[in-house]
């Protein structure tokens, strides 16, 4: 699905997604991804906690896309991120991508970690 373009003030946006991929800043990335205003990287999924914890001090909110369906994030992961000042919002990956796009366009310190559909 292609998302509606907008002005993101130079920040990377999630421009589209489909089975197994995300299009970020006109680059197609396969598998899970971690996106901040300035970079998009492959992400090892829920077991790759180090990548999420490294966001401490850089973001205030993490939109965690759990794939095609809404699911709860592991409680210990949420607790670890809250300890370093990051609020976590779990939702489906399409909803997380749209939420990230809206809030990063507002200039807020956010990221999204997206599991593929």
C-alpha cells in the first residue's frame, strides 16, 4: 500500500508497505525495519532489543508495529524502554507507520520499529 505523501521537513517517512517489505525514503527494505527521522535500518525484530535501547535520549515515543495484527509488546521490553524514557505504543505495522509519519512531520522525537506483514 502506498501512503499519502506529505512534507516531512527532511525526516524519513514510511512511504509504503506490502507483504514482507517497507518503502522508506524511496528505498525498499525487506523484513523488519527501525526508522528514525534521520535513518532507516534493518532490525532483528523483538529479539533485537539493543537497537531499541540505543534510541534512549534520542526519542520520546516508539511506535512498535507488531505485523499485520495488533498485539501486545513483551512487557519486559516495554519496561526496559520506559526506564530510559521511551514510551511504547504497540499497534499493527500499518498503523504504526502512519502514526510515525504524522508525528515525525510535527517535528517530534519519534521512531517506529516495524515487523513485516
